[in-house]
C-alpha cells in the first residue's frame, strides 16, 4: 500500500503560493495553485466573505477495499439522520458525525451503479447492476438493515422520490423494433409498483412538488405523483435539459430558448438565449452559449452578468457561487450571488479542475490529484498531494471531507 502523505496546512494566515509552507515530512507537496487576492471591503454586507481561520487535518478514515464515489451529510442532530453517507465501489457506508468511525456498512457483491442514492422515508435507495439487469436495495439509514430488494431484467434508474414513492426510468429492449421506456412509480415501503406509463427515451428529468417532469427528444411531459400525465408541450428545440426551483420548471438547450413554466404547464416567460448549464435556486445562475456567466430573476430579468464560465456548485452559503471557465480555462472564480462581484480566483497548476462543495467559508477544490481548501477571501488554507483521485467532497458541520479512489476520507476541522 502506498505510504500515506501527511497533509500540509497553510502556515497561519498564509500568503500564496503555498511553496513556503513547511512540513516535517520529506515527501512534501509541491506548490499546487495560487489565489489572486481580491479587495473586499468589510462593510457588514451580508454577502461579504467571512474571514476563515486555518483548517487543520485531523485524521484519515480508511474504508476496506472501497474507492469513494460520493459523500453526503445526513444531519447533525445526533439522531438517525446524523453523520455521513458514503457511496463506494463495493457498497455504502454510514459514518459517525465528524468521520470518527463507521457506524455500519453494506456490501452488495455487485457493481454499485448509484453515484448519489435517493434518500426518502429514512432510507437510502441504492442501485446495483447485474448480468441480467438491475437491483434496487432499500437500506435503512439507522442501522444499515435491508428493508427490501427488488430486481428488474432491465436498466432501472431512480431520479427522485419523496416520503412514500420513488420515480424511476425503466429501459428495456422491446425486440427488433427498438427500445421501450417507462416511468415507474414505486412504493418506498416495499418496492411494489404503484403505477407505470410508457414514455419516449428520456433526456433529462426533475421532480417537482406536483410530480415528475421528463424531457424527451421533441416533447416535455409532466406527470402527477400517481404517474398520470398532467401536461405535454412540444419542445421548440430538441435535447432540452430541465431544472426546477420548486415553483417553476425550466427547460433549455444549446440552441435556445430558455423557457419557464408553471405547474400547470403554462409558459410564464421565455428568453431567446442559448444555455449550456443552469442552476435554479432563489435566482437563476447560468452559462449561455457564448460562455457568459450571468444571473436572472425568477421573472426572467437580467440581474447581473459577470465574467465567463458556467456554474459549478450551488450557492449553499448564500454568499458566493463558484464557477469554472469554459473547457481549457485556467482559473476558477467565486462571485457574489448578489451582484456577481469577484470574491476570489483560483489558478490551478494542474488539471482537471473540479469543485465539490462550497459553504461555511471554504471551498473544496481539486486539480489533478491535489486537493485544496480555499477560503472565500483570497488565500488557500490547506493543500494535499493525494495518492488517488478524489471521488467526493463535502463541507458540513464545521468540517471538510474529501474521499479518494484509494478508499481514504481526509477530515479537516476549522482551527
């Protein structure tokens, strides 16, 4: 097994780049990146960045033969919903709060196909693939017991759910004539099918409070929670992606337009803008077909346009939205959600560049096999040369977590 390298933390209020930070280890990290300082007045503005103390590496939790694929926080109240859920190559793991140990683990003996399990009714729903099709496992979050398992002789994918039902796509061969596709509504209690209806080949799906919405090649269809069709519209341009903020559903594509619809399917507004990617929260954040990075209101009005790139992580902190440049770009920006002003800029010396999470005053950024934590002001606070690629990152409960393909989870705490 490769020797674990000690985490390098920034030297107090570090300046950039990181080359000046010392370590007792001979296997020290080379400089990984620099952050361009940005002057941000401390005027009490709620959107101003928070000063970030040093983040210290406290420990590494090692999983058994499990490359980490995704991390999710389950809560911090100490009850059944507290701790972390880890999706790995061999199953799922429930970690204690703070990543101090493993509460339970479930191995399936099959390839885990679910990157991020749907969680509903105190249960994680995990898909595995078999030689003959798909199996869906309902795993109780409290103790890791299997509530039920159901097998299909076709590919089945969960794309949403609530406390009593799951929404799935089922794709299976219909013979020489092509493929058949279904929307399945499945009970969370026992896995039984509550409803099914035929669909076209889905391109994208979202779940609104009223039910699922599916985009196909030339049509967008909304269903109620029982699987009945609510409305259907012809798409002006094929290959539409979908987003929902719980009030409106948006469909968009690389050739435009961007359309907002109410729950009854009525067109509220549309703008003739090509869209590469869209995040829908209290406002809309998007990259258009020309690479511009901008924000719209729920009414479709331009709030601000600032820089290039596309949204990378949702503005969980309510202060900044981290976004990356177009393919081949050499930096990553964090901009105020209020006005698009630049808060900090991350300039990597390695690629590919990816952001996993951004909240609590720090962002988890990876560049190649290097992990970086970056404050919302202008300085990196920690960096680590990893022996495997990063498979998931999370900031929660005053800690930062990063899992690797080697089955290690690095845990940081605010100093």
